[in-house]
C-alpha cells in the first residue's frame, strides 16, 4: 500500500470517536439530539447476509419507504467491473437493496453502469433473484453536462439516465485506490461518466495516471456536484486495502454494511473502518468545501446494530 502522509488541515476535525454501548446498539458519544423521526445519520450492521440484514440496517434511517415511493424509478450505482473479491461491490448487497426498493413499490431499477458478464451470478442469491435481475435496465445513451461550480472539472459526459431517475442510491465497496487512497461513494461516481471524462479527471492532458492525486481528488469532488445520492449503502464486508482499484491484493474483512444519506460522512467513516486515516484523503476536504456532506464524525449520530 502506498505510504500515507498526515495532512494538518483535517487534524482537528477528523480525530474523534469512541462509542458507548447501549443494548445491541453503539451510539456515537458525540451524537447530536434527534429532531426528526430518523434515529441515525450512519448505521452499520454486522454479518455477511445482506438479504437478511438490509431492512434492519435501514430501519433507523426511516426504512426504504422513506426514500422510495410507489412507481418511482430507482437508479443504483455499483462498483462492478473488477474480478477480485474486495475490489467490487458484493452483488448480494446490491440485490438486497434492489429487492427492498421493489417491495416499496419502485416502478423500475436502473443500473447506471452495465455490469460485466457473470457479475450477478457471483451472488449466492442469484437463483432466487434471477427474475428480478432480468428486469433491470442499464445506462446507455450519454450526454454532456455542465458543472458550473466545478473547480477543475467544468463538464462531464455521463449516462443520460443518471439525471432522469427519481431516486439515486449509491452502493460502492469501500476499498483502496492508487489515485485517491480511498474509493467509496465519492470516487465511485466516476462509474456514471465516460472513459474520456475519466481520463481528463486523472490529468488535465487526458493521461491515465495516478500521480496527480490533488487534481484527481478535486475532479472527483467536482463530479459529485452533478447529483448527490438519496441513499448510500456501503459494502464493507470484504475490502481491498492495497492495489486498488482492480487488484489483486490484500483485503480486510470488517464484515459490515454501512448506510446513510451523507456520502462524505459515510466515506470518512468507512475509510477509517478499513484502516485508512481520513486526514490523508484529499477528496474529503475538497468535497466538504463544496458542501457535499459532513466531515466531522463527532457531529453525527452513529448506530451499530
């Protein structure tokens, strides 16, 4: 894994965090009082059976019906292209989310980025979910959109359907990335943009390099200005800790799924969960400057099931 350097500008805001046990839940000692029926900002659940656990995971967030209404189109963004476990979203997690959405009355499920052949078949739930999977549609047509508030990225080519669906759910795997150190919700959004856009996010001259970390981090933050997720479900069951994005390499096994509505907060939480120091991840302060979420976990209610 590349050496991680501490960055002073996040030192005071990131270092927090012991939890206190309350029954089966662990709630952040720095939690803020609830002013809505939602019980938490971030929820985690242990276990490697997403189909069984997903409804329980989302309950403290208000349940799936808080985000998905009858007849709505739901777009899911999953990190599927890679072949090594820990480097792609566990398909069990994606199928569990899709199943809940359809049970809530979703009219359609759109996978923005087409999955590689055999991806869904990796799921232990595939046989029982095959009919559901056959009903999924995938992104096709691309459009160019402006990013007026972008600093380094002013335009992007994206799947047209990304801005058309009623609900956007981000379902990344938490993992290492050689260009940004950590990949989760924020970095994962590059899954909706074209290879041409992604090349120019790595460097201003369109070279595919991991050397310009600051430029890539800014472009990732800029890309996320297009649209923020309505719900995030992060796969932290098995996670790559080096040689990302594709691997092969070392993995860790937190055996957790993490959910919430704040993509930045979840990325900060998940990065630490798999052994990274959030201070070292430039994407985070750049996303925070754009107002894309909370960077201080001490301001969040964290519930562990």
